[in-house]
C-alpha cells in the first residue's frame, strides 16, 4: 500500500480532472516500477500565465512550459510539487494531433519520472524519457 498521497488542485480554471483514483493508482505503479516509494505529490493545474510567472520568479526562465517540477525527494521516497499549464497541454495536444487526456497524462508521468531521477537536457536523455513515457502510458487501463 502506498504511503504517500497525491493531491490534485485546479487554479482559477474551468477544468475537472477525470479518473483521479485511476490516475493515482497508475502513478503509484510507475513509481513502484522505478523502485521508489510514493511520498506526497501535489499536482496543480493552472494557466500559461500563472505558470510563466512561477517560471520567471523561481527559475529565472521567461518562457512558457507545460510543467515545472519542484522536487522534495528524500532517498527513495519521492515527493514534489508538479505545476502543469493546461494551456500548454491543450496546445501541444492540438499541434501533435493527440487526445488532450493522453497529452495530460504524458506530462504528469513526465514530472513523476523527473522525480525518479530522469532528465531531458540532452538528446539521449530526451529519447530515454520519451521511451519511458510511452511505456507507462501503454499500461493505463482507463
């Protein structure tokens, strides 16, 4: 039984996150498969502008992004804040001709994989990250 908790927050948007229990179970499985334990993960869904403000203030980056992950992992217990721009997810899904939910789940598992130690700075790391994302997305049953 997972020891942590997943919390989902929506900031000033007309949005409802479907399949929360299934999402939580799936993400717990991802974490366990990566040989980590689940701590507390807070997923916050917001607008481009809200995430841009955080990107500027905390990371000194002046650009839009789909996710910012703040890590509080201790040892094998992963915890963190995962801040997701629904505007970016929608735009990326449209550009890539993907279903919105599939792209949202990809971004969510992407953040979790960062907490598990994966990076995406180099081309090789990006390929490894995308391969992991695709694998874990294929395991969803909802």
